[in-house]
C-alpha cells in the first residue's frame, strides 16, 4: 500500500485533569500530539498507510512518543533523534464561557534543530503517494522551513499529491522571515488547499468576506495565483460557547461549489486537534469517495473528534460513516 507522508513536530501536551486550572490541581495527565501527527494517526485509524517524519528527543520520552506512533501503525523509519528535549505545551481546558489557554515550550526542542541534511527525502518518499504539511512547521524555525521546502520539491518531482493546511499563527513566526512570503513560496507546490477565506486573505493580502459567493471568488483567485491547486476545502465553526459548537464545511473544486449541513456539538470533551481531524478526513475521503462525500466525511471526522480527550481522533472509518448516516444520538451499540 502506498503511503501518506506527514512532516512536523511531535509535542507532549500536559493538562490538569478535568477542566481545572493549573493553580487548582496537584495532578496532571499527558498526551502526545502535534498537528501533523494528529493527521497521521487519524488517517491510520481510517485504514491508511502513513509515515511521519520528524526529529524526536533521544531519551525515554522520545522512545515513548515513538511507541505511541507505533501503536497506531504509523511508520517512523525516517524519524531522526536529537539530544534536545521533546517540545511541550501546557493546556488548561475551558468550559462554557471560560476559554481554554495554551502555553508552548518548544523554542529549543528536538525539532527546532532539524535541517535538510537530516532527512533523506528521496528515500522517505519512495513509497509515498500523498504528502501533507501545515503552516505550523515553516513557522517554527528556518531549519524546519528549509527541510519542508526540500521535501516539497522532491514530492512534486515524484508526482506525489500535496495537501496543505496553511494554518497561520502569528505568535510562532519569530526567526526573522516574513510569513506571507514563506507561505506563498511553499503553497505553490500544493494540489489540495484545506483552508478558508481567512487563510486565503492572509496569503494573498485580499479582503474577501465569509459569504459563499466570496469563498468561491477567493478560491478562484487562489487557483489563478497557484495553478497547481485543484480543490479548496473549508471548515466553518460557529462557537456558542467553549462547550457548544456547530460545524459545517464547504468546497470548490474548480467547477462546483457545495456546502454541507451543520452538525451540532453540544457537549465538547476536547476541541484540540479537531481541525486536524477535518484535514485527515478530507485526505482519506479524497482517496475513496467523490469530492462532496470526502467533504462530508471530513466534517463528520471533525465533529466526532470533539468527543475524545487528547489531541488525536481515535474514530475509525465506520464510526465516521455512521455519523454520515445520521447516527448522532450516541445511543448504545449492542
């Protein structure tokens, strides 16, 4: 089976149990995550063959992280090791009107020292048919940006489909390069764009509104600027409060615009990684369904991720398809 390849940092997440603040708690729980491994594990849970490429600490924490990836059958043969520690982030999970809060400790992590010479991209991509990246990775440091760029060039030369979730987070870009310029250079290699009007406006310096008409105009503008992009998928979240959200999706594939119905998520367990679950659902869906069902699958995958604690979507393909069939009551399966 050909592999879907992801590239990015592996992080450990540390949180107080329940919805407590750190000042309230004397005990914590941890999870492994990172936007690209969230995508990788989710696709593996759908039955796909996946390889993740990263730089992970050469200690017992790094060993545990790799063991976690192996538990989901994610191929780690091209992971490199470093004496630096694994990146960490701290999360207080909010509820109702109280927002969640995150603090990162990743500036000097193992992944922060990655550079192109550390990854043999020809070997890493030899069995690949899809390469997925996000805007988090080139934001972290010059080494990760340069390593990603080399991987994209080789993936394109090999005819591998490339998807991007351009995720712009202004607080991450601290190493001196301009985000818009970097992302503009990298997005030219993409075939599938997983993002909406916000991301397109950031990339192109435009001011399209959130209407469906402007989404189509923005998508056409994006495709004109980047001729390799064939399809655009956008997840739309309506937040009632920290515990109650509504999710739908829309797409433009160069000839058709379509939009899904909304899914109501009234009791959120954990919203971290839900956008990654959407991306994973789109990537998996495009390989087995038509464009519209792939979008529906991505929306349902995103929705069910809200029911799992931690960064990763643990749902399998059948569980997501069950939601598409209208089974959203949460009744016992006997």
